[in-house]
C-alpha cells in the first residue's frame, strides 16, 4: 500500500483533530514515553551532584530542560527523516501522522521546544545557558549522521549522555569525573540498544544507502558488538564507585542492570528479531528506572 493510500485510510480517525488530539498526536510522533531512557540518569546525576537531595526548583528545571531538548530533537528528527520514513514499513505510520498534523505544526512544536530549553537552561545557571547551544547542536545533528557513518549509534549515545552531564552542571556549575563516567555508561548503553533496534532496518538501510553497524557487520556480529558495549557499560558503572560515595545498594542496582541486560540479549537472535521492541523499550526502561531507584536509595540512606 502506498503512502497516499495509508494517509487516506488513517485520515478517517484524525481528520478533525482538536487541541487535545493534536497534542496526543505530537506525543506519539516524538515517542514521548522513550524519555524514560534519559530522565532517570539525569536524576541520578543531580542527586550525586547535590550530595543528597537537590532543591525542588532545580529538579523541575532540569527535568523540564531535558524533556524540552529531547522533544525538540525528536520533532526535528521526524522532519529530517520524513523522506526515509516513507519508504520504511516500520516507520511509515509516522509519516502518515506527520502529514495529518502538518509539517508546519511539527516545525512550530520543534522551535517552541528549543526556546523552552534555552529559557530553562538560563534559569539554572550561566554555564548551562552557555552550553545549551552546543547541546542542541549535538542532539539535532544526530538526525543526519546515519546518512554519513555507521557510528551514528554512538552519536545517539552522546546525545543521551548529555542528560547526566547537564544535570551535574545545573547543580554544580562545573564538571567532575563522576558525571563523565555516568555519561560514558549512558553512551555505551544507548549505542548498544540502538544497534539491537537497528537490526530491524538492515534491508531498508541497504536499499536507501544509510549506514548502521548491523548493515556494515551483519546482524550476528552487530549483536556481539552490542553485548560488548553493554559489558563495558557495567564496568563503567562499577568504576563510578571510586569517584562517588556509593555503596552496596548501588552495587545491587548494577547487578540488577546486568541481569536485565542479559535478559535483553537473550530475547534477540540473528534469526529471530520478533522481540526487538520488548528488548528495546520495556527492558531498557526497566534498566534506567531500576538503576535510578537503587542509586537514590543508596544516596539517601547512607
């Protein structure tokens, strides 16, 4: 079925969208629930930077800035990848929804999110304001990296790794080893699960001339690279205990993360990608939330 046929079939349910429906449509388009991947690590970093509990104002500003930045990046990604998404059966539904909402609506949403991010960064401290354009550049330019290099998975990892770095800067107005290690863990983790997710699109990437590790190395070797990255993530999380006052509860969280990562990799095989979505969203959402709970418990009870 072509794009226009998909559009006509879909339009019956969304032709007369009101404000609420448009809002829900935008949230679906930018995959808002996936914010769960970065928010917990920003919260962990904020609590570590505060040596306890940050103020409610700091937490709300950090979370608001993070959500605004991610929403801006996802809105821009949908616009930048529109021509590619129309040719991919997995993503064609996003282009249908985007046409119903209108490109102008998505552009306005993206620009408003960018403005909100800048305002919230300015409300935190001067350093977060000065660094905000660079952060936006990284998360926006990611949308074009798959056209250029199979290293795009690591650029996505860097984009998410900015969350714990930004949270630390928001509290301390400076950098330290601990947030850099936490950011490195996020980068390795994200690159690893994005490689798994990209295994679904190998045929499309070959057809469209896009780049990914699964395309370059094959699915079997790509899954091995993903596993290696996740093992390195666990090593970095253990190393974090040398630079932050974290104890046994945190280590239990790392063990839980290891078990969940093992489960994630058990779900996906080179000849069976049917459970990729479970491995991608459900398991990784549990990883970020569980590690945050264990980390905050360790910080607050020690």
